[in-house]
């Protein structure tokens, strides 16, 4: 392993198995006051968003995952899992984080969480 890849890997934290997140569902991880929702689509893609809808801070992790989006359970805002942007006529965004899948493990970059 090169010095560059070692440096990149030093900021990664293992947050669990891909099997911990149900298809079309979510699981949460916490870092201090920050709650991050890890989503899994029907196509087994993984995304991470701050667990707050940009509308009224609703828990996105409790929403419905569909078509690359999650629908907030409070007021039905649809949020893109890829960009964190509200869809349709709604405006606002939720912070996104990079999820890395390695050997069926989910990794987050701690530097993004700072």
C-alpha cells in the first residue's frame, strides 16, 4: 500500500456491514450531535445524508426510499439521495456524505464529518 492510500484510509471509519441496512431502508450512525442516515436503494446503492429534512428537520431515516430519493415522513418532501437537494417545487438541501463500500463493509470519511 502506498503512503498516499494509507493517508486516505486513515480517515475512514467502519460503520457496519452492508447487511445492517435493509433494501429501500436506512440505519443511523451518530458522531456527537450529528446523526447520519445511511440509505440503501433497491439496486443496492448506498448513500449518506444528515438525518434532517431541510424543511422542518424531519427524520429522513424514517422516510420512504424510492427512485434514488427519500420522502420525509413529516411533510412528504422528496430529497435526492445523491445530491441532498429537495425535488420538485420545494427548495433546500440536506448535507451529503460519501459512503465507501469495501468488502461488504460501509465506511465513512471522518474528515467530511468535521
